[in-house]
C-alpha cells in the first residue's frame, strides 16, 4: 500500500518536473519576448523581407505566444498513413553507409574521420549538426559479434518538441516526419530540453542564423515520391521503410519467425505515444542506450498536470514545494532501499 502510494507520488513528481520544465521555458520565453522582435528583424534582414512582412511575422509570434499550446499536435493523416522506418539492430553490420548517405543527402561537411574508419566506435557518439544520424557499437553479452545501434530523431507521433515550441516551428507532417521551420524558430531552444531522446542539436557554430538540427526523415525526398537516403544506402537491409502500420506487422513477423534472435519488444511502438522510427533488437533496448520511457506521450503528461495546476490554482511556489517534498521522499526511499540491500547482502 505504502509502496503503491510512493509509486503514485513518483509518477506525480515526474509529471510536475516536466511541467516545471515547461513553466521555466515559458518564463524564459516571456523574458526573451523583447528579444523576439530583434531576432525576427535580424531574420527578416537576412532573408531580404520587407517591413510589412516583418510586422506580419511579429504579430504571428505574438499570437502564438498568447495561445501557447498545452498539448501536442498529433497529425491524424500521419496516424492513419504516415511513414515509418524499422531499424533492425540484429541485421546491422555497423558499416556506417547510412551515415555517409545522410551526410550526402543533407549536404553536410565531410567528417574528419572517414566513414570507413572503425576507430570512431571506440567511444559512443551522439548526433551533431554535422551528423544527423550516428551508429554506435556495443559489446555483445550473448556472443562475440558486436552489436550496433543507429540513432537519430525518432519522429514521435505526439512529439514533446512539437508541444514545447511556442511558435509552431516544429510540426508533425502528414508523411510522419517532425519538421523544423527555420523561419518560425526564435532560438529559445525549449524543444531541446523537452526531447526525451536528446536528439535536437543547436548549431552553435552558425552565429548569424543557427539551426536546430536533427534527422529530417528526408522529408523533401518523401514529398517528391522518394525514399530516405539512409534506407537506400543500407547494404544489409537493416533499415526498412514504408507505412508505419505495415512496418509494425513486419516487425512482429520477424520476432515470431526468430524468437531466439529478437527481444519480444518493438521499441517505439508504444514509447511516448509511439514513434515513426521503430527498433528491433537482440538485447533489451536500454542496453543499447534507448531510454526506458512510459507509453503516455509527454505532451499528454504535461497537459494533465497543467490542467491540475490551473484547476486548483496551484501557485508556482506551491508547485516547487510539492516537487521538492516528493523528491525528498524518493531520495529517502532510495536510501532506505540501499540500506536494506546492504543489510541483506551482509
Ligand atoms: S525524438 Fe525528440 S526531436 Fe525527434 S520528434 Fe521526438 S521529441 Fe522531437
Ligand atoms: S532519414 Fe534522411 S535525414 Fe534522417 S537519418 Fe536517414 S538519411 Fe539522414
Ligand atoms: S548502413 Fe545498414 S548495416 Fe550499415 S551501419 Fe547503417 S544500418 Fe547498419
């Protein structure tokens, strides 16, 4: 009984923590609102827009601020027919052809270490503005051959980054991609805080017009009837591309055909409300640095706590106190559990 109350409290504290992130971001956003006009003006100058267009954009930003979203934006067309990609870590041979293709398709600078140089696997890498997808190598607990795992934006169905953006610079498209719009973006970077996969990267090097970069799902190619570059380049058929619903059927079939090869879990089918990028793995997903996440979409979590906050007019200080109390409780619980473990081992 006590444990289940604690679990309940933990879930509430998680939600409050997320809500706090949102509140802080909104506060920062407001604090920055005076900078917004300047940012938009800079962009207007850079993009050779006239004053009238600039004023229109400023008004749009103001309207967006006034109607800040409390929930994510699920695209119903994407839900029905959106594309997905199924990455099969069991099939992947770690050749990094997908990285090379992504580099080519997105016209990114060539890396210092060439794509055929295995030394990159000595350390774990994350995506950067110059590498929208990276493949990492992991020791195999069940055998000699190493395991590989490709990472990139997951193109979440109900994306936290979309929900976090107050000026609609991120959107889930009908094709299934989460797309970033340079013109709308004001550079507040709250989307980066919100992403549970930490897949949004800020282009610090580009001081004048920095981009928030991530895998684009090759959206321009998709719109032109093409396919993602990484999918086309993979020589091991480790990446499948198609309708997300078809890929889920394919993934289930592969697990059923080879239950000894695969963990019976399609990562991304349900995590954070589902993602367009899906994973099949031969070891538990968290061993390949895929975070253990709840099924509920993050925008829905923030929405429910936000409603609670407004319903009970909980002032921010009360919110902080509640969170601090819950965290202290969990720290104490963790400490008690650690001492219990020590006693049992001793
Ligand atoms: S993985 Fe992160 S950046 Fe990509 S859609 Fe999901 S929340 Fe947004
Ligand atoms: S879908 Fe396109 S942008 Fe995304 S990782 Fe593949 S090649 Fe790169
Ligand atoms: S191209 Fe295919 S096999 Fe090669 S690293 Fe990428 S996903 Fe793995």
